[in-house]
């Protein structure tokens, strides 16, 4: 299943997507992009925004690390089973995130972020289905 997406393409695409999403979160964190642009404007204070955006950035960095290990971009000795567990967690997280984006009140989240999280979920699924680290 999903073998029509090459493993190498899935690794590369996810690292590119996560890098761009991390830059987006960094721009929000530094207020280059107004934080009213995300989370349907629900942040009441800069402190709330910084807390959520820092968490988002850390999750993205963790995802990049796991994917880089799975794709042998980083040559770290890590149990394949542990990496695969993380990838399945990412698939679930991104799928739930996609559903959340689809029912969001703002068009930005629905139109812009839903496709990104859906494609990311599919690519992570492809990586999770790979039996061993390549």
C-alpha cells in the first residue's frame, strides 16, 4: 500500500514541508506574521501565543528528527520499532489535525492548512509502513 510514493520522496517531501512549517511557526513566534492569523484569533495574549507556537515548533523539530533518522539522513542508532511508533503517532496527530482544519471557522485553516496536513499524514503513513529504516 502507498508504494507508488517512493520512500526517498516521502522523506524529502516531509523534511521540506516541516522546514517550511517550522519557518511559519518561527515567523509567528517572532510576530513577523500576526498571531491573529492562526488559531482563529483565539490567542488573548502574546504569552499564550508563544506557549502554543513553541510547542508547535518543538513538535515539528521532533518530527524532522524522527524522519531524518528513518530516512538515514541522520545516522543515529535508534531502534526501528521506536522510530515506527513515533511515525504512527505522527500519522494519527496529522490526521486529527486535518479534521480540525477542515472544521475550522477560518478559511485560512480550511483552505491552506488542510491540504498540507493531509499530504503530511499520507507521507508519514508511507514512512510508517516501511518495514525498516533505509
